C-alpha cells in the first residue's frame, strides 16, 4: 500500500457560487487562517449534502409525511395573549387546517402592526390602537327603543357629546330616513310609511353603521417586545391600515393569506403560508424542516392564486383520473372522465400503486435498454 491518505469525498463536491461567496465573506470578516477556512468549507459541504435529495426521490410524499405525522400531536386549542382583555388567537391543529385549506373565513383574523422607528413609542402605539378599533352606533349608545305612535327609532348615546357625530353618520348612510336631534337622544323616522317589521329592520341597520375606526377591526392591544411597541388586532384590514403614516408597511402583516395575496401579491402570500405554518407548529414544540413547508407553499401558490390542499384545490386538479378518484368524490371523477373520454397516462405514483405497476420514482424512473453484440 502506498503512504498516500485516501481522498476525502467532500473534496469532489462543488458548492454553488452563492455559498462560495458567503464562505469568502465570513472568512474575511472573521480573519480565518487557511486551515480554519478549509474546515469551515468542509462543514458547509456536509450541511449542503444533507440538504440535497436524490434524483427520482418522492419529495412530495416525504413532505406530506413530515408535516402530517407531527401534526397528529398538536392540540385543539386557542392561544390567549396575556393581559389582552379577552383577545385570543387560534393556534394548534385548527390553525394549521386553516392555512393548508386556504380558508377565506378565518376563525380569528388578526394583524401584527409594527411602527416606524421615529414613531416607536408607547403613546403613539396606544393612540393608533385606539383610533383603528371599529366603533358602530350600537357600541356608542346607552338605549335604543321603537316609538310605535310615531313609527320611529329613538337612540340615546352614552356620551351626549357624540349626538351630532352619530346623527351625521346616520344622515350620510341612510337617505330614506329623517333624522332629528333632541337634547338627550336622536329620533330616526322613515320618509315613507313603514310597518313594525320595517322599523325593526331599520333599527338593526342603524346599530350596524360605522361611526369611527377601521372596518373589521374588533379590538387592538399594544404590547412591547424588546425595544419595539407592537399592535396586535382582532380583525384584519391591511389596505386601510397601510394608509396610516406611522405604520411600518415593510413589516406589518395579517394572518389572512387571501388578503395578503390581494394587497401584496402571490409571493407575499407564499411567504405568509411558510411563516404561519412554521410558527403554528413551533408553538407546540414540533420541529419540521422548513423545506417541507416551502414545498407545500410553492404548490399552493404555483398558479398565481392561493389554492387549498384539497378536493377543490391541489388534489382536485391532478392530471391523473385515478389519483383524483382515490382522494375524494370517486364516482364523480370517474363519470366525468368517461363522459369526456379522458385517458390516464399513469405518470404519477398513486395511480401506479393502484394497479400494481412500478412507480415512476427512484429506480423506477428509468428504463434500461441493453444492446448486445452478436457473437
């Protein structure tokens, strides 16, 4: 045997240019010697190898298993903010289902609002939090009654100074009524004759009129994290919140994926899916590799709109008829395929498993053709 040491397999690994530049930058900043730099490069190569996958690997199934198995350990619970006067945010399995099902109606829509550096103080945060909470007529009155003799609705505000403001809001939003302000109350009379049922409907409509704040924001709480004052809300209206000059638009966000896609674009929605899914699982101590969640977020936003993982989204839009039928609504998919004269090409995993063929992944991806020389 020769005295040469065996060649390290890591020496043959070629790192991407971006990683090589990062190593050079770190080595320069930390003033590493040649040996230390070589050791750093070796460790980066090890990490790089561990993050790669083999050609033909069924990464979709691995991602599904890696997210779903830990998710079975999640609790059905909501998370309460300490000292927040009853504010609670949905976490646990219900929140994970909301994210991956891309639900449009969230159980507890909320926003996390950051302030610009020059406005980052308790007074500004409290003022903004107070000003954005939606106040309806029903929130500002002490008593509401129906006067049957006059066919009118009478409301008495808690704060008499609000009488003129409430009266103005009713006049602006309801052209079919006459509004009179008295000393302690406001009287609303329909211009046309109305029966008791119409008066009842009118009363409910008046109570729902918005007087101040931002539509959809039910509550807002100010909390401090390190040097920053952050506003957390129940209810979401990203478009209106971004009109406030003190808000840091680059960091403020909502937990509503569809609203994010509409206001900020599909890439922002993808990032929100990743952020919210990881946060939800990490809240309960579940360690899931970010790449699995990234893959799910990519497939949900691939077409430029947010699609759920389910029968009306990703799973329901698969090319394979048998794969769609095996998931849900079996008869519907088979009948529709027969009426449209569709054919299954057996290009995926599920449909090949169903009929007992070799799946097209791993070694099953390749067909070996041998050419033998005649003797």
